[in-house]
């Protein structure tokens, strides 16, 4: 092999090889050496085997992954890929060979293996596809349909859209493209930042992939070959955000047990056999758990009632969504309710991996456009620009055509009205005039979804971009780090109304808030004061008698709790609930006054960054929680750092990376991740980018090989 590995000043790997397959091998190997623990955790998560070394806390996830048939779907998709696109299948295999070649070396440097007693396993050719599925299976937020079901049945159909907002269980992003007529260089810029749950090590890996066929820098997903989301080939650059499309359905199933132990499901044509088998989940420190895996003609059953062996917390009474005999025409004894999940890769056997090598070969926005025609999951809004002045703004992915009710709630499996059409929905696109913004708001992808992010981030980015016609990579920092909080306006209006009957201390709180500049800066005491009042309002609203029925636990697995908990739902729908909903206006005004009194009577709240601290997910939590820094920003700021107002100011979701791709000079591009290039504790590049990330700065993209350090061995 002729693989060469170089590193820049931040430890970012720059790889050179003679052909794409050898380069894929190199990418797999260097990722295994840098991120062995992360890769193995992701492999186990994709297979539903994490409880075997992380314990019973992971049992809910392992159960879901197995019942949703993610690993089996990955196998199917690889088989389809090998038939339809053998070169891409070979490219994926080369990446897997590289991972397997580097895992032992990487694991020897990662202390987590010894701590858990885990030995590095073997990646299969389908493992990257399974990792992709497990990483994105919750992106479309299908559990929101479970929430709407609860709201409709417990509060009333008219309130199902009351909480429609980009909530804590959703992955979003900012992104924008600026045409050359609005930049200082005359060449386009592509910039943004994906908002995801922050994990340590990070969910994105800076990397460069170079061979005679292409030379690309970008942000890779560890465990996946190529650069799916963000890349710059030198002549064209692309980036994505979550389109907030709805492309997964939940079906109410009626199941019955046969005398031989088999299972049947009621479909449009009557009772039909369902595939069923049991699997055993090993649990560290506890007895193994046996679960039943059932799949109907709609899809795998992910929520079962009482029809078979269940893991703790995965079954339960589904009476809130029980179908009556009049729904099904059946009065069979021994029939039980369940919920199945239908998602495109399981139906079509396609995951869109053929797009990945095509993106690396792209030279123009036309090439990118043609490549992403094959994209499947997740559904994204994509932007691209090239050195010829080409610009692209479109949706990419597979969205099934079906009845509108499928997008809103659970639908009956026995009603043929809810079947999918043979062909997916057409995908919107738009012309770029000066600049275009993508920030998960209702817009380009509106025909494909139900719930979108509030318009605040998109509108604010557009406002900032309109303020200049001389944008540079350096000046985009002002956009990335903007802390203006437009969503505060409605609560501040309610605070302004609350002038009467306040204590002197509460009046002082009110006056400070009305003079606040609305910026969620980490050092701002007024931002901390606003957060304290907001939290008090949220808690009181959630405790109002109008929502009493929604405080009862939903009969669904604990895994879906982020979508089903009333508190977070109220927190992220606060703007709506202050002016509409079942809580009377007089009660809203009273709640705001009580919140001002509560905050005024207590100790003065600390500056925002004292309580709004980073809380990254780690497979093995670090005992030193005090190490995590305070953050600026808030959920609806461009600098989006989400917490759950009323319950915690800690931020688990923020910018998983930031980037600026310069089409005039790639070396003027910049990128940053929250921690570093290495996943190995103690490595110099384990967390060396954190200070820059906190300040909103970007590390330079270095492409001159002479300015890189060649790795020996």
C-alpha cells in the first residue's frame, strides 16, 4: 500500500492513497486508531448489544434497535448495494477492512476498554450502514406522533398542534450560502453548524481524503466512509441541515397468537402471518433479558402490549390507543395491541450510500445535485456552491406519499387508506438570490413535514446576512456566535403587563428584564435572571390543571420519554402557550406575576453561563462534572445551546461542529469541533479545540502538504 497519513497542528488526519478503495481503507484505519472506543460503542449501539458492557441503563435502546430490525435492515441494504452498485459496496468493504486493521492498535490506547472489560470486536461489511441507521433512526422524530396521540386522547383533538415546535428530541442545524456578489472575494461562501446532542468524543471528525481522483476536506461521521454532510472538494462545497420532513409512520397493529406460538397481524386483507422470533439481550451485572421481535407487513413492532416476552419498561397497557372491535371487525380472544414502525430503508432496501463516493468526485453543483438524487435517510435540506458561480438549494431524501393522517398520529394497520404509494414525493428546490438560509424552519421543505423549528434562527441569520455585502470567512463568526434571543419577546411582553400587585423585589426583577438587551451571553446576569423567570413560568404552566391529564405517564417505552414528558413540551412551546391554549389568559398573567415574585424573593440568579453549562453524553460518564464549561446562547439563538427551561439549564445539545467553506480559496476555510481530533483521553488533541469552540473561533483548514506533519509508521 502507498497510504500516507499527515497531521495538521490540531491533529486532524490528512490521508493520501493511490485510489479510492485504498483511501477508504486508510480512512477506516485512522478512524479506528483515533476513535476506537467511539467506533465500538457505535457498533454495539447499532446491533443492540450495549447493555452487555454498559449495563441495564442501555436495555431500552438495545430492545428498540433489535425490535426495529436495524442490523437486519443494514444487511438488506448492503445486499441491495452489492447488486446495484458493486463499486460502492467494495468501497464500503475497504473502509471496514481498514477499521478492523486499526482497531486493536486504537483499543490499546483507549482506557475505556480495560475499564469495561470490552474487547474490540470485528466490523462486518454492513456495520457502517447499521451505524448510519442507528445514528439517524430518531431524526424524523416519529415519537412525536405518540405525543400527539396522548394530547388528542387526553386533552382533545383541537390541541394536537399546540406543542408544535423544534423540541429537545429533535436534531437541527443552521446553514447558509452567500453568493459571490455578497462576499469580499467575489467567491461564494457556505457556512453553518449542525446542532446535535453533544457527545464526547464528538459526532463529527475533521478529515481530508486525497487520491488522484479527488482531494476533499470535510466532516465525517466516525464509522461511515466519505463525507456525507459537509465537504469541500476545492471546486465545490456542500452542507446540509435537517429538513424536518416526516418520512416514518407508526401503525396501530392488532396481533394474535396462534396455537403453535406464531403471530398473526390484522391488515387490510384480513389476518396475515407476521414474522416472529425471540432474542436474548445480555446485561452486565444482571440476568439476560429475552424479548420477542415481531414484524408485520407494515414494519417491525417497536411497542408491544402484552403479547409476548418483554424487556422491563418496553411494554405496558396501550389502552390509550386501543382499537375497538368496530374498528377491526374482530372480536377474537387473545388479540392485543401493538405499534409498528415503517421507515424507507426497511421498505426499499436502499440507504443511499452510493451518494457518498459520488460526492467526493463532485466538481460542480450539478455533480452534487445529481449525486444527492440518490439520497434516502435522513431527509435533508442541502446547499452547495462552486467556483464557477453555481449555487444549489434543495431537499434530498426519500419521503413516502401517503395519507395526511399518517404524518400526524398513529394510523390503523387494517385500513388500506394508509398504505404508501409506490413512488416517493417530489423534492422541492429553490433559486439562491444573494444568500439562502436553512435553519429547520417552515420554508423549502414545508410540503414534506408537520412540525418545524420556530422562524427565529432563520430570520435572524437572514437579518445578519442582509447587513453586509462583503462577507469573509472571518466575519462569519459574528453569525455563528450571535446570542440575540428573539423568542424572549413574548414572555417579556407578558412581564411588561405584570405591573400591578408585585412586591418591591419582583418589581425590581421586572424593571431589569424590561431593560435587558435580550442577549444570552454567558457572563450576562440579566440573561440569568430571564432564565430564572422563564423557568418559574414553565413550571407553573406545566402544573396548571389544564394539563393534568398529560402528566400521567404515557404507556410507551422509556426510550421515548424526551418526546412524551410534559415539562419539556411546555418549555419549548412557551411562546404559543403564553398567548393561546387551554390555560386562560388571566391565569397566564397570574403565573407570570407569581414567577416574578418567586425570583424576586430568592437569591439573585447567577450569570447565565454559571448554570448554563455543557453536559455532553459519554458512554462512560466522567466523574469530574465540574470540568464542563459555561455556555452562551439558547435554544432559539443562532448560537443554539439547548437546555430544558424549568428543569435544567445544562445544555446537552449545541453546535456539534462549525464550518465555513470558501470557494475562492480553500485554505481560507475554517472548521471546529467541540473537543478534538482524538478520542483518546490524555492525547494532546483530545480536547484542544474546546477553547476555540467556546470562543466561536474556527481552526484553519490547511491543504498545503508542506505545512503538514507526516506520520511515521
